[in-house]
C-alpha cells in the first residue's frame, strides 16, 4: 500500500511547481519535484532576430531578475562581436546588477521565507506583530528597485542597458541620492543578518556530498562577473567550457531539465558564492561573516537564507563604493559605438539565485544560436535530493508537517521556476 503526500502548488516561490512524496509499507518510496508550468521557448524565438531585438526579449524571461538576464545577455553578445566595455561602464553595470541582488534578496528573506520561521502562512498576516520587519523589507526592496530604475530606466525589463554601455546615465545628483539612501539602508541590511542569526537553523538536511559552484570573481572582487567558474572540490574551468561541466538532462516529471556536475547534483546561489569566495568579502560583511561563519554551512541548504542576508550587507556596501568611484570620475560617457561582427560569446554571471549562463552566436547582426541555463535549472536536481533528505527524516510525522518542511526546503533555494522551464512534454 502506498500513500501519496502531495503539495499541488509550492507557495511563496516564483512560478508553479509541486511536490510528490510517496510512502509505502517499507518506508519512503519516491520524492519528486513536479515542475508543471507551461514551457516558454525564449532561445528559439530569438533565433533570426536582430541582436538588439533579442537583447530586449531575454529580460522578459523573468521580472524578479530581469536585470540579471539583460546584463548577462549583453556581455555574451559583446563577447560574440568582439567588444570590450570600458571599466567605468562595467562598474556601472555591476551597480545595476546589485540593485537586482538587493531587491531580490530582501523580498525572498522577509516576504517568502520569514513567515515560515515565525509561524505565519503569509507575510500580510505578520503586519500587526512584525510591522518593523515588513517596513525594512519594503525599504530594502525599494532602494534596490531605485538603483535599477535610475540605471536601467525602469525597475523591470531595463531597456537603458544597451550594447556598448547605457542609453543615458543618471545625473550626478541622482547618484548622490542613491548613495545617501543606500547608506540609510545599510543598518537595515545588518539587522537582517542579526534577525536570521536568531532563527532556527534547520539541521535535518545535512548533505556532506554537497557541491557548490560559483563564479571566480573578476579582479578579485566578491560578486557577479567572472571568466572562470569555481567548484568547492578545487576544480576551476573557463566559462566557455560550461557545456563540458554543467550537463543538462531531461526528466519525465518536469518541464525543466535537471543539471549535473560529474554526474552528481550541485548547488548554486548565495551560499555557494560564500563557500567559494568568502575570502573576498570586506567591510561590515566580512566582520559579520567572521562572527557567524558557523551558520554558513556548506552541507545545509537552509544556510542559503543566511548567506543572502549576509550578501544584503555586502552588496549595499559595494553599491556605495561603486557610486563613489563613479562620482570620482564624473562626468562619464554613457556609451561607445559597437560594430556588429560575426562570432560566438559565453557569459556566466551570478544572478541572485546563482549562476546564469548565456551563450550567443551572432551572424549578420542577428542571433544564430542561443543557449540559456538558469540558476533554478541548475538547482532542481539538488533541490529534489534535499527534499528527499528532509522526507527521510519526517515521513512518519504528521503529513501537514512534512508538507511544510518540504516546501521550506524548496524555498531555501529561492527558486524561480518560470525561468527554469525550457522543455515540453509530448
């Protein structure tokens, strides 16, 4: 006799997915993450499109991390046509990307994850008792959004980031405004670390085989851009070799592929960045890392939540530093002319949820080939494995308790299910 325990819709994640746990007379039989959102073929629909048109389409993959998609696609395209942006343009792109990081982390931690830890079914029900936390969440979200609005021309689907640079740049006064508001937000980010340090640190999921993959940051600066990928087993490979080391496979129960490294699941995201690059943290983030590093466990997916809190501090500090560098060089030319040549380029950056791959081939000014692998597509296999580890410990518990713990395991990865969907079931 088999008893199915089903979560039809995982709450408080982007996109539609479910969990199916089957318990039999002999114990736990099966665990599946069912990714059932309709497929969207963003690679295919851009084939034959003019390059600038395709670059406007890619951010539509996701509203949560549209800046990540836009900027990664632009770097891949510029590599394909043989263009290298000036240093100040690259720094401003990093600042735009950081706006995405701050907004995404704040929303995930306070509105999607925190209700679980405090015993609420949704963030709205927290308002009376935890008004300060909701206000902090919105303040952090708003400054991240404002950074993207000022640099990208809008908070989502940023059209102002273009080949060669930006359509226009914020004024000096706007940069100074951002700096002032980021400084005001820094204590809120620090509070987030202290808050999550006090929450229950789940230990049911202990995966000693956990493998973490992250960008090897360019110029030795913790963060987003790099030309190599680091793995915590000591291996490193150039981004152009991603197809040899990130292997996607179709699975029957999912509209999204699963990804493997050396035939095993692996993890990407904030905890993977910290595991691989903690030595590059600086400032208050470095102090907090040293204080709480025992909570940043490589073998526990729930540590991803705490790593995001730590990154809120780091990226807020980094954004202030980047604005200082920008103001010191003021005034900056927003864009350089580019010549569309034929070629192939690969960019892998650190989106809020982990590694984001774009590979583009350009011919006659049009996209001839496109390949995109999103962070959630990389995390699905390890996510499913960790739900199983949770179920192995709790399948004899009350089914509602098991459902909650399983959903919390998924939410710890901060999945963006819509981004991950790239196949169709026939």
